[in-house]
C-alpha cells in the first residue's frame, strides 16, 4: 500500500492535513506574535529603565533557565507520549512530581542566591555578580518556579490532542499582562523590580487561565507508584539529553567569552539572534505539533512515516530556503539593518546559516521520544557535544575568532551522516525526499541574490 493511500486512511479528526496545518499555523503565528510583543516590550522598557537593570535580569534569567533545563524530567512530554497519558491517576501523579520539581528548583536557585550574597563582597566591583540586588532578584524569581509547579496538566493534554488555539492564546495573554505590569510598575518605580514583577505576573496569569479555561478535570494530590516509575524511566534520558543540549546551545558564548572582547561578543550576538529566531520557530512547531502527532500515530498504529514527512516538507522548505537566502544575503542584511560597527556580523551570519541544514533532522529525536525510547537520542547528543567541545577550542586557538565562528557553522553538518544512518535504522529514510527537499536551497539562494540586487538598486 502506498504512503498516499495509508495517509488517506488516517482518522480525519486526528491526523488530517488540515488539522496539522491548523495546529502548525497557531504555533507559528503565536510565536511570531510573541516575538513582536517581546520586541515592543524591549523597546519600551529600555526607554524607562537603565541598562544595568537588564544586565541583572539577563543574568538571573540565565540561572533560572539553566536550572530548569538541567533538571528536566520530561513530565509534559511523558503525558503527551504515554498511552495512558490521559488517565486521571497518571495526570495526578505527574502533577505531584511537577510540584515537587518546582520546589526543588526554587531551593537550588535560593541556594545559589545565598552563595552570591555571602561571597559578593569578594567579587570584582564591576561584575554583575556582585550587584547587591541580584540575590534578592533570584529569590523572588524562584517563587515563579514554585508557581509553575502547580501548572495544570490540562495544558499537556490539550497539546497531546493538538488543541493549539487556546494554548497559544493563553501564552499571548500572559505576555500581554506581563508587559502591562512592567509598564505600570516602571512608571512609578523605574527599577529592576518592574522586570521581576512582569515575570511573576506571567506565571500567575498562565496558570490561572489554564485552570479556568482549558477543558478537563482539575488535578488533585494522588500518587501511583507505577506511573511515577514510568515518568522517571522516560525522564532520565530526557535529563541526560537536555544536559548535553544546554551545553551545545550555550557553550559557544562560554568558550568564546574566555578569549574575545565584549565588542566581538556583541557583534557575534547579532548573527546568533537571526539564526536563533529561525531555530526557535521550527522548534516550536516540532515540539508542539509534530511530537504529539507522531506520538498518537505510534500509539494508534497509523503510518508514522507519512506523518513525519508531512512535517518535513514545510520545515525543509523553511530551513533550506532560509539557509540559501542567508548564505547569499547575510552580509547585505547586516549592512542594511545595522551601522558599520556591526559589519563583521554579516560574515558570521553567512557561516552560521550553513549549520542550519543540520536542523532538518531534529524530528528524529522526537520520533524516539514518541516511541518512549528517548535513550536512543543519546548517540546524537553525545556526538554533537564531543564535536563541539573538542572542535571549538581548537578552532579558536588555531584560527582565531573567525575560524571559531566558521567551525560553529560547519560542525552541525558533521552530525548529518550519523543522523541519516539512525533514520535508516528507524525506518524513516526516504532517499528521494531527502534529496528533493534539499533543492529548496536553490530558490532561497535566488531570493538572496534578488534581495542583494534590490537593496543595491533602490538604496545604493
């Protein structure tokens, strides 16, 4: 039976192309709107607050995000993936584990804040770590981790069923409320606490609206040892993968920061911002739409390969097309949007855009998670981490800053042979589609040349 015939037999209410396109549309539009709101919030707040306020908040957010990622148990993913993920006892057990994790995270952050308070006087006065407000900011932000621990499992169930409209709306409502809180607070007291209040407000609004608006039963304290064991077994490999992922995504700035100036780091950050925006967009669609769709296809015995490639077509069009576009027009984009101080970011953007080709295969890890076998992601995560950890310092030492950035663009491609092999072993390989979808680079490159010509012709 052909893939087309198999796809046509999928339940229309579960895996129809229309349903998946609708879910993807909500996620994409929600993310795009969220980015616009973040940009607007940033522009407004930078005019109301001093720069050092953002420095304190940025460091505090790095600590919070790091603690969250490094203790990821995959509770939400367990609900989406498990065959019993819609059972009341399973959901209540997951909720109890989530609350316990939130409390543990808050304790870790408060412990770090206490250590900073105790050793703060011994740090350089110019260091943001020595700012007297940072420990207090961390402690208050820790409360948002406790609040988030009580988040209803209704959100994971809605994600499992691809009901993305309400989830996206709730995310945007939380952002808007946080934005308004920051503006009102900063109007009366222009200090870092305006930013802190916005973060805590977002957590409260998100949890409250999910509890009141999403369908489903309210969680209560209930424990099932068997379900807890299933979540822990699934989550231990999510934790290991998240640990390596956190290093690969953030280690570049940690390693480069040891050898380059603040000016060079600022220029590099401009290029990273553009590439990260593309990656965040695709990651949102993969995590919130492709993952639950694959999980349900495997649970119900449907053609998961057809579901996988149904997503690969638009994602490859986006990723390969933008890779071709940025490789050709990256320097012109930077020259057009920024002044000459940032001109070097154009070449960095060209280098980093090449590495985006490796993002085409991120769905393989989600396929393993959908099977309930996240440990199969470890060869990918380990190989990527080894290449990164050994290669970046060597490139920086031998070829300098430009050589290091070139390596950051090239090394994701070095993981592709392993990814293709694992795709073949998993039964996901369709050679004609892999080759055909790569051709999307060509219209992207053509659009890049057209952009360069248009800028030169109309702007000069």
